[in-house]
């Protein structure tokens, strides 16, 4: 890997002053487009990709999430079965600077398992008769509600011991739908009580989860603003550029991306090259990907992260650890900093 030379940047504080006045600190996803846009992007990225089958599978899973999330009957069922926070609860967390819908203390009811059942049915319709994924789906269907909840809690808390890695993308898909609905319902119920910034700027202000990646979004007079994309509830929250998304250091930040040379992917150190790049921090030795709408308007934080596994592998060889997590592919995240071997789920 080439080491980038020193480049002069605006400070994060100067960037924040110019950017944050233009857009809200926290932005919830559009339920009608979230997973549909992800599906479209995954299918686009799959064309000619070495991981085509995996990306197509993830596109089918995103399609199932879209249909389940936008099913009016399921939405009504979740509204009936799911407890929403009180305004006093939200205000207390806002005052304390903590995310209110953190899975560590928010109850997980059976609505998520019902949504998992529907997601499994949708995905099954897309699988060939001999697909080994069908065996995983059949195994999931045999689990008791208690066993499913144990799997869900392990995934939510990053406790990979005992987690069925092959089944984790399905569990994650249902949990994402559940938390996206929960966040949307909470915001709708309390339109004047939003999810403000929290004291720990590196986690989601809604549910406290780590980001999957960050996105440079268009829409300000300085071009783009950087937002982190939640790995669970898909909320996006503002984070100044040129600031580590793991330790918040503004020193020793560098950028890396892939270029094709003579038909081979070669890692080089660049600034904002292409639609996807890595931001690394030499203070804490962590990294997170950035997808840049100014370079490619079609980028999608989860889809483009899944399609750029090569970047993760190459940067891991340099000793960097992933500062976020993609629940659809548990690979190289902080959940594995203990030294456990990495896993690639869903690539069946």
C-alpha cells in the first residue's frame, strides 16, 4: 500500500460549521424506498462481479425486506404488538445524551419473528430447488421462539459465539425491518420529539448501533455532507468529514480505494477516488468505508459495502480493524477483535 503524502484540509469544526446548517443532524429512511433502492443497487453491482451469486442473494433478501416492511397488515400487527416509548422516556434519553431504542435495554417482542417468517417465505420463492440455503431456512423454521430470540440477541449484542452464521443474514434482515418500523412509528407518534445527537457521536442516535459505512450526500453549498448509516435501524446521522468514525480523532486520517490496472485490482492511497473508499485512522487503527454520491449518484451504503469485500481484505492485511459492522455479512468487524477467525455469512 502506498502511504499518502500530507494534504491540507479544513478542520472538522470548519467543515461542520459549513455543512450542518444545511441538513438535519439525524435523518430517518424513506420506508417506501429504503430496501427497494438497496435491491436495485445490489442487482446493478452483481453484473460481472466475482461475488455475483452472493450479491443476487442479498438483492433477493432486500426485496423480501421491502415487501414485508411495506405490507400494511404486518405494519398494523407490529403497531398492535410493539411497545412504543413514552415521551418522558424519549426526553430522559435526550437529556442524558443516550439513544432511546438501544437493543441493550429495549424489549424484543414477537413482531420481529413474524416478520422473519414472511422474509423466509419471500426468499424461498427465489431459490432453486437444490439451493443449500433452503436447508438453513428449514433449520430456522424448527427453532422455538426462545431459541430465535437467543439468536437475535446474540446478533444485536455482537456475541458471535453460538450464533448460526449461515442464518445470521435472515435474522439481521428481520431485525432491521423491525427496528426501521419501530423508529418510524416512534417518530410518527412524537413528531416534535426527534432523535437528537447523542454524547457518543460514533453510534446511532436512535438505536445506539454501529454504522455500516458512511455516505457523502449531495445537497449543501459545499458539495457533500458526510453521514453515518446505521447498521440496524438505517437512520443516518451527521459526522464531520476527516474525523475518525471510531475514536473521533482528527489526526493521521488517510483514504484508500481500488483501481483496476491491467485487469487486476490494486490498492492505492487516494482522496475521494471513485464511489467507494476507505477512511483509516492511525491513532486507533480502525477504518470505515465512505460511499460518495458526488462520484456515483447510485451508491447505497449497505449494497456498496457488500460489493467491496476486497477493500476489507486488503486493509486488514495492513493491520486495520473495521470500526463498523454490516449485519448482513459479519466479516472483520469489532465483534471479532478478540482474535476469532472472520466469517462470511450468506455466501452459500
